[in-house]
């Protein structure tokens, strides 16, 4: 069964490291956007989705419109329905409205529980506010709560990272996404890179931070099931697993991607065009022109890995043993291997 991704391209303020497509929020624009999303969903009336994901941007800003959008989505009774949410936008009314609309999984952009690090990232919330938001979500009835954390923040240390993870894992969360901070050219950080470069962890420290996070999260019962994702048993993101297992999904909204009926599409990053066109423009992409390449590139992101073929087995002689595991006829990467996965994949495909 296919998944559904809906991109919400609105934020109160764009973070200095963010390269996702987003624009300032307004209630009138949110209404226009909701109407365009519903219009595009009408093309998929015959589809039943078992995962829905509202990403962004800050989807929780559209909590009123999400309820109306969900009325146009044909879901299975056990569908996983996720909305991303920033701690500062998570008051009791918004959380209740999201839950009543059918959202059963929240993903909070926590990033850190160190206020100095949050300030360095330009985040609007404090560590205390993030903790309160997660507790309020649980009180509101959400039993599946994910938190994003960032690795490689300006002046971050292994000690501050472990403290964030220890405090986070005391909260009622079921899933953690841990991403290495990447400075993108068109972001505020990218344009100011010369000013902040000496405060950024070097590659060696970034690797240490990543391995420290893996160890700390495992200690708290969050098993690593993908390069950047950790979950308590049974709480892996069903929607994101579709991407990595090369299963099909529909994407709605500017910058959204689809893999539908064997073809990959991308929607241009143009909000006005999306709003004014009857159905969104979708440009065919060739991200994975070769099925075997796709299987290897996506499958090796997962701890379950890929089926070991004789051809791949022959190429393993070029890869250090500490970077991979073999089990039950499958190849998977170790945490150290995940750090250099691009290089490993290149060798397997050469």
C-alpha cells in the first residue's frame, strides 16, 4: 500500500541552517494552500494510504486546515499519520486539534536540550519549553512521539550531546532522529560560513559525536534501524521506511517528491504556481535510473541491509571489515560504516 506526503511550506521564521522550501506563514495563505492540497488529492480518490506524513516547514501552524485536508484522505484504520511540530507552536489547543484531525504521531524539532546550542541554531524555543511540549503532547493522548536532535552544532561537545540524549530519553518519546548539521550554500549559515567555521566541529569530532549518539541511544533502548533514526521496538517510522525500501508514495505540494506507478516525480519549488494551477506540475526525475543501484543505495541506509549477491560479495574485499556485517545472507553497515556509506556504496557499484 502507498504512503502520502504533504509538504507544508510555511514557518514563522526560517532557521539559519534550514535548506527546506518554506515561506512566512499567514492564515489566508494557509487557506489557499489547503484548497490546493484538497484539489490535488482528488486525483487519488481510488487510493487508500496506510501512512500519511505532514512535513515542512512547520505543519502544526496549519492545524485548522489539516483537519479539513484529512477529510479528503482515504486512510486505512491503522494508518500511521504524522505531523511535524516545533515546541513553540505546541500549545494544548493545537495539539488537541491535531489529535482530533486524526494525527497519531508527532515529530518534534527539538534539536538540543542545551540552551546555548539552541541559541546558536537560532531556535525560538528553550530546552525547558521543548520538554514541556513533549509532556503536554503525551497528556493530550499522543503515544507515538518522535524528537529530532542535531549533531555537530556550533561548540557542541560529546558531554553536551550525551546530556541532551539522557534528558530526552527520560521523556515519553518513542523515536529519535539524529542528524549531522550540514551547512548548505543558500542558507544563512552558508552565507556566513567564514564567520562560524572555527566554531564548527571538524570531521573527526563529527564522527565521534555520531558514534556517541548511537551508543547513548542504544543504552536507553532506542535501536538504530537507519543511518539517522532510532526507535523503541515497534515504533519505527512506517512512512519513512517506505522511502528506504523503495515502496511507492504520493507527494503533494511544492518541493514534494513522488514515486508512483513506477515513476519518480518532483514538484517545482513555486508556491504561487501550486496555488494557481488546477493540478500541481510534476517533473519526472531520474534519481535512481537503475534498479540495482536503487536497491543498494537505499537498502544500505537501513540496519536490515540488503540481500547479499555474489557480485556484491566479490566487492567486499575492498571494504574494511569494521564497516559492515554479514548475517543470514544479508549485508548491512555498522555505525562506523554508516559514517562513510557514500564511499562504500560507490565501491559496491563500481
